């Protein structure tokens, strides 16, 4: 009888262990799950880092907030402006369209986990060459966000 009980207990422990493995394996969050919530910008970097509008871009994005919903809506607070739009994630690509822009902004996701979101996208920025002539240059903007505590988390 004691041997029988020992085998039953071992069997139940094995079933619990296997169930726990499947439970934790199925809890891995997708990028679509991880991005939902409010994100506050913690750092801005530019490449190239020195050009006419560099400091203005850093100042504007430094205090930005992005809010992503599970329904794929996006609300941005950048500088003094609030924007509304949609987003989509495909692998390591994040596309978002704010305030009905003709073209979506295409970004590369550098990091996305439960605490940090980082992405890089390209934008045209004003610069002056060494002769003082105005021109637009391509700038890679990298934004790093920390997840904020909010009601959706």
C-alpha cells in the first residue's frame, strides 16, 4: 500500500510539473502584448548628432509620451501637441500613423520588453552647411521609453 501511494504521489508531481511547464511556456508575451500601455521617453539620440535642429528635436522628444492600446490605437504627447493614430507591429518593425499623415512612420524596434521600448526611425531635419546654405538631411532618431505605471498595466 505504501509503494502504491508513493507511485501515485510521484505521478501527481510529474503531472503538476508538466502542467507548470506548459503554463509558463504559454505565458510568453508577444510584442503586441508588451507594447500596450503608457511609455515615457527617457532618452533621445540622433545620428548625425550635430546639425542645426538637433537640440530642438532632443528637447521636443525628451518629454514625449506614447500610449499604445490593444485595439492598435496610439496617442502621442510630443512637445505641446497631442496626436492620435494607429500602429502596427510586424516582427521588429513598428509602423505608426499620427494625425492622418499620408505616409506611416516606419521604425525599427531595438528593444521591447515589459519595462523598455526603444525604436529608431528616419526623419528629414533642417541643417545649414559650412557656407550657411540651408538644406534638409536624413537623421536617424532613436527614442528610448520606460513603461509608466497606469491603469492598463
